């Protein structure tokens, strides 16, 4: 009995050491990323780079949600997150004629051929519709203001705490199957808004 308790305590200690080591590596990576981004092109380049990272992280989490990462979380919040963090080049591309055609085809398929409209297209279709029909106030005024950044931060914090709760605790979110990739993806959602808010404050 004592030996069993000793082994359990030793396993817990080893797991805690692994998690601490991972967190230290994550902090070092974030520090190096900020330093390299600043050195390469200043704070503006860092913001632009982190915006791309955040957008791809949100798209990655949407793909996971459509495949094997099905939880009770409001992953639909990733759609407005992508809207507010979308890099301007892609944003203007999909807000133009290309996006209008994609949105038109999606609406026609959904209305007249619902059986041929796959479930996994719901979120991308919603994103394209949001990009195309959003009023200029949201698309050009709120999007790059501190309000849009704050919305991204709130969405990221909400998804992180819901993911930790669904995983059964902070430790499990880093150790269970698929937990690490999901957790890191959500953490990447937080890096861009935190960086941008710091720049707004400074």
C-alpha cells in the first residue's frame, strides 16, 4: 500500500515537472518570438505577424471542431474572432467580388440543395457571409480598434477556460489525447490581442 502511494506520488511529481518544463519552453518561445519580431521589423511587423498566427490558429481550431474535437464549447465564437483578426489582404480579398460569389453559391446550396450542403461548411459559410455583409462600421472602424482587439481577447479567454473545464482541469488540458494541440491553439488566440492591447496602452 505504501509502495503504491509512493509510486502515485512519484508519477504526479514527474507529470508536474513535465508540465513545468513545457510551460517554461512556451514562455521562452514567446519571448524569442517577440524579440525576433521586434528586431525584424519593429512593433508593426510583430502585430501583423501575430495577426496571421492568430487567424491560422482559429482556422485550425475550427477544423478540429468539424472533425474530432467536438465539445459543448461555443466554437462558433471563432467566426467573429477570425473576422476581427483577419489580415487586411485576405479581408479585402474575401470582402470583394470573390467573397460575394462564394457567399452567393453557399446560400443557393443551402436553400435549394440542403441535403448536398455538408455540415462542415456551416462555419466557413457563416464566416464568408459575415465578411461580405458586415457594415463598414464593423469592417473598418471596430475591426482594427481596441474594441475589436478586446473582443478577440474575451473570446480567447472564454474558449481557454471552457476547454480547461471540459478537459477536467489545467493539467488534463495538457496531458490528455489531443489536449496539448488544442490548448496551444487556444493560447495562440490570446497572444495577438494581448500584444495589440499592450501596444494600444503604450
